[in-house]
């Protein structure tokens, strides 16, 4: 009933210990706190593919062994269903006018020990959370013990369970997080790994994969979000699954948001999360080839790491090109839109069944190609870009002839031509290797190869 209305849900296990429900125990007389009932609810959430939050409450009379057993129960269900997106370790706070008003709070060592054990039990991919309002003054120590999430921090409403413990201001929380060498980011109630495919988070150290076996054809949100919520949630997030924090949109917005400008122009912070980017950027500045994972790390940079990447890129630009910005006046010449390939995504090529779409098929002669190139030269162009469909009658000699014809008429014109498929087709029809054909094209006048026609055929991107 709730899945179409909420992207995630949760219920605290608190403890799997039946002993705590016995007479004299903290859960006596509270049937909704029976471990079997709560575990059954958590299991049903897994069966319904609901991203779920749970956790344990410490300091209510349980032993360390019972905490471990509670965590192992949660891990067992997560291994089966992969639906637990975060584990909360919450320290008990006694309340006036309750039966446990005089019960002692767990000390800091108990909280840090339990957080560390939870991290070990669930591994690196699970989010481990501790409420920041219940541990004022020691937040960096919680981070050091293994948490990576502060949970819901409201600027408008109190913690209704612990109203005496005010939420920290978000700016203060960011400062304390930064002091621990981390960066504070907002998130939705559903975690990024349940929305977008990411190789580092498709599985968990604690068990079953979070997403599907085929994240390309079945991205995680299709499994974990009800269809009614997919559009609304996806509109809120960036490509990495975190929420948009401004209104900027590619291709629509002209002004760079103030926050990004401050990142670009501001000084670098002395925090640990820059170290990884610093090392990668250092290798790149030395001319070393980066791995795919390292490049992905730079693309995912935020905050100080983002500032570092941008500043170093600007320094490299200044070092190699100065402050001059250049451009090329060129003309595109598509010599044919006849193609015997049947690419389903192409709206350019023509076949016998598409003559009624966007005009009749065409195949330019060498004279017409040269005429168009000459016309461009007379108007100030220094480059022609040539690409076309894979005409069934073209072979490698035709591509060579195009280059020679243009160079004979316009020796100074730069030829920027031929998609990877055309190069491969030309080499195959001449019965030679691609490298040999590229040499022949260069000798015939080809200057550079275009970067287009390398479509991203990933279904999730499309």
C-alpha cells in the first residue's frame, strides 16, 4: 500500500534479544517491540523491494554479544533481499516520567565500539548512521569509528523522540564533518545506489547485490522504485544519484550557480577527501595515463576536490595555451545519406523505404564536393568536415579520391573527415589493415579524424 507513495521506509529493530522482552526488561509489555514481529516486518519489506532503514538501540540493558546478534540478524535479511540501505546505531537517552528515567546512558566508548562493529559486520558499502544531536561535541569521533551518514537533520522540526536534544545547524554539522576530513552532502531518503548503476556499489560486502544482475538493461531504480515514483524521484537527482542543489540544467541554463563559482574561485581546504583527487591530478599533470576508475573519480569530484580539478585544469590550460581562445571556420559536407547499415537509432541515413522522409536520397559527385569546399574557402573557412552514410558502392579508393580532389583544388584547406565506420569500411574493401589505410588517407590529404559518430550505445544513457 505504501510503496507507490514513499521511496523508502524503515523500522528500528532495536534489539533481537528476547530476554529484553521478559518481565523486568525494557521491552516488557510492548508487543510491537517483539524481535520476531519487527524482523518479519523487515523481511516483508525485502520481499516487496522497499529500500529500508533499520538499526539497533544501545544502552537499554543489552550485552555486547546481543548487539552483535542483532546486527547479524539484520545482515541475514540484507543478504537475502539486498534492501537495507542504512543501519542506525542509536544511543539510549532516558526520559523523565518513564520507567527508565533513572537508567544510565551508554558511555561514548560503548557507542564507538558498536559503530565500529556494525561497520565490520556490514562491510564498506553499507551506510552506518548515528544521530548527531545525541552526541554533541564528539561528532568527529563517530566518523572515525565508521559512520558515513548523519540521518535526517531537520531545520524545522525537533527530534520528537528526543526533543531535549536539538538538531545541530547544518552549517555547524558541515564544519564538524569537514574537521574529520569528510564532506557533508545532502541525499534523498532513497540512497544513490538504489537509483543509479555504479560498479562500486552494485554489490555489498554483506551479501546479495543491491541492483539487478544486468544494471544496463535494468537500472536499480526499476527494481527499487514503484513506477509511480520513478519520474518524480529521477527529476530530483543528478547522474550520481544525489539530489540537485540548484536549478542549473545542461543546455538550458546560462548562469553558473553561485555555489559552483565559489568552488571554482575559492581556496582549497586542507581536508582528507582531496587526497585522492590530488594524487590523480598530480599523475595527470605529469603526463601519466589515468585508469578508467581514476577518471571516474575526477568526474565525481565535489567541493574541495572539484575546486582542485578545475583549478589544475585552468593552470594546465594557461601553461599550454595561454589566454587565447581559438575557433575554426568550417563547413560540413555530407556527401551521401545512402547507407546499407540498419542502425535503429539513426535519423540521417536513407534506404529504399525512407524516400518520403526529409527529401530524396543523394550522392554528391566529386565535382560538387569540391565546389562546396571552394565556396566555403571563399567565405573564410579553413576546414571542411566530411562524413556520410556507408554507400554500398563506395570502397576505400572513393574516400581517397575525395581527399585528393579537395587538395588538388584547395591545397591549404584542412580536411577533417571520415567516421570510424567509414575508415573501417574503406580498409576492408581494399583488403588492407586500418593502420595502412589511415596512412594512405593521410598521404592523400586527410588532416584529422572527427570525434563524432562514436555514439554512446548504453541503453541506460540513451
